[in-house]
C-alpha cells in the first residue's frame, strides 16, 4: 500500500508556505521533474534532471548533487553537476566547497547560505567570489543527499525565500527519486495517482479517517474517481481484509435495488426460487460503497435509514432481521444539501451518511497531476496491450491546457485512444487534439452522455459521416449502459435486448474496457 506524499514540513527543511501562485509554479515544476525522472534509465541522468529543475525555480546558475553513505565517517561524493547555460559539468567535485557539504550532512534539514564564498571559476581554474545555498536531506536507507546551488557573488545573494523554495523542492523531488530507485511506484496513495496540493489534502483526510467506523460521503464531479477514493479508504483501513462491495443507486429500478441491497428469501416474489443474500449482508465486516446515493428513491431512503439506526437488515419476504457490521461510504455528483432543502432527500439520512465529507477536486483544478496520470495510463496500456508509447512535450501541453469536463475518466480514455491510434512511438499533439472536445472532436462542453429522468441524451458532432455517427451513438449507449449497471453484462444484455456475444463483439470493436477511475 502506498503512503501519501508528505508536504514539506518546517522541521525538516525550514520551508514555509509560499504565495499560492509561487506554490502552484513550484508544484508544477516538481511534478514535471518527477515525470522526467521516470523517463531516465541511468542514475546519472536522473541526478542531472533533479539539478535542472532546481535551476528553474531558483536564481542559481550552477547546481550540484552530492550523496553521503550511511555510517560514521562516510565520505560525501558529488555525483552530478549542471550549469545553467553550459549543461553537465564534467568535474563537479572541483567546483564545490566540501566543508559546506560536510556541514549540510551534519545539519540535515538546515538551509545553509553564504554570500562570500571563494569558489572556482566555471570558465577556468582560477577563483571568483560565489554565493552558495546548500541543503542536506535524508535520502535512501539512512543516507543523506545534498543539494548545492551557487552563483556569482557579483549578483544579488540568495534570499531566505530562495532557500525555502529550494528546500521544499529538494524534499519532494528526492523523495520521488528515492521511490523510483526503490519501488518504481508513481507518487500517490493506495492506487490514487497525484501529488498536487489539492489531492494531497484528500490523502490527508483518508489517513485520518481510514480506521474509523464513521460513515463517509464523497462528493465530486463524474469521472473524478469517487469509487477509487472509497477503495483507497477501505484498503488503507482496518477493514481491508474484509469485503469491499459497491452498488449504484441510480441505475437499478427500486424493486430490484431492494433485493440487491437487502437480499430476499425463497418465494418472496415471482422468480425468487432460492434465498439470496443482499450486498449489505455480504459486506458484513467490510465496506459498502453506494454510488449516486442522491438518485435513491424516498422509499429506499427510509429502508436504508432503518438499517443504519438498528444495525440489522431484513431480507425481502423475511420475518427476522440479521445483524450486520459494515462501514458505508456514499457518493454523488448531486448537491445533497440542495436535495435536502427541496425535500428530495431525507435530512436524517443525510446526516447519518455525511458524518465526514470528502470533496474530490475536478481534474481542471489539479492540472499539475496530469503528467503523472498520463504516465500511469501509458504504463497500464503497455502492460495490458503491449503497446509502448511516450508523449511529446507539445502533446502534454495540449492535455494540460484542456478543461477536462469528464475529468480523470476522460483523460484515461483520450490517452488510451491516442496510444492505440498513434502512427509512431511518440504521441504527438496531432494525435491528441482531435480527441479533445474543445479541439474539434465535439462542439459540446461537458460529458457526451447525459441522463435526464430516465432518458439518455447523446452529444454527437454533426460533421462526421452517417456511419461514424451511428457507430459513435452505439459506442456511447454501450458505455452508458455498462457504467450505469456496474459492468454487469447480464443486466446490460437484458436491458438492451441484445445477445451476450453481440455485446462482447461490440465492446471489442470499440475498445470498451472497464476503468477504475
């Protein structure tokens, strides 16, 4: 299980909160560096990537990285150097003050700054006055890494803010470098990829509530990954060895939903040929995730409230109740408070379910995570389909500037389609742009499938050919049916009245696969 990416702390690096704009820029650069690190195959290339990022966020003109092995008396070795205009430094050991390196190893977490260091001239073997900024941080198995920055003393000396920015950057990037060299995992938490400030707030809430038995409510737009967050809470908590089950309240008729949730006894209704346990009972000891709780009918709301009050479930047609011990996590893209105000959702049930609320940010509010998510999806595609792709910088810029009305789910679908249709090993901007709604694939903002009181509204670009229009309609209908019925193919074939094999053939034709996002 992954651990959350820890924000910079005063105790380690002396870093403090910078203004929001500066912080956003720093986080974006950290994320970009983290993705660049994963593309490098050699340690030397990774070290130089770290240094280039450090030069981007500070006014230094040279950067060096030194490593100290654990153990008393171990030496400090300069492993890489980079000059802002000259590139890699061939003999980095020559250009640093080793006394400062040793001091940084002894004062881990301190920001060491000097404005009057006499250091070697980068253009020759003489000396010139230099300003230096040096930070030592824990790295690897009890070892230490030192980020050493310097510039000509003829320029303004480093400011305290420069030191805080460099320390926060070094802490995050070295943590990521350590993770790459250790496990190769992308930064995130229990399967949720990201290191932006907003997603880390979600991780922090999960850490606090994971072992609690309190019910949780997750709010977020469609495609933000509400079920993934629910699974992360379950996987990280004390109930992780017990079942995790999920059901969508808006996709099943009320009479069927009652049987799905509560179960039934033999003879309870026509077709009930045997006893059946409901998912409330099947999830005993574990976690039940109820998606789109705002679509639950008033009658079902009353029955669910009774379960929460009594801790017991009564199967349809049964006389006796059965005790259950479950944690319920609910989610909706609706404003439940608004539904309560209009009388469409029970206030007492709302407060039973929304003991602790978690809001999932839309992808447009955590754009700095897009490169990491893309990297994760490309790995997934390589593993599942054997297709290895990388994305060009221009393609990444197109992804980062798009509004993503369909959020992470839409990003995943775009990357999958681009990876499978790109003509070369690199996904270019031209491969990405036609797949983005704002770029011309669709003139409509928002999701391309919308449900309104039982009806499905399909938003299809009008300029495509007739056959393309029919194919797109068919694909969207299938995707909508599969998602609304939790990918239960038997239900889909009955609802759409098509043979099961036809469903499989169409899913293969359109490349429809289940997403966990």
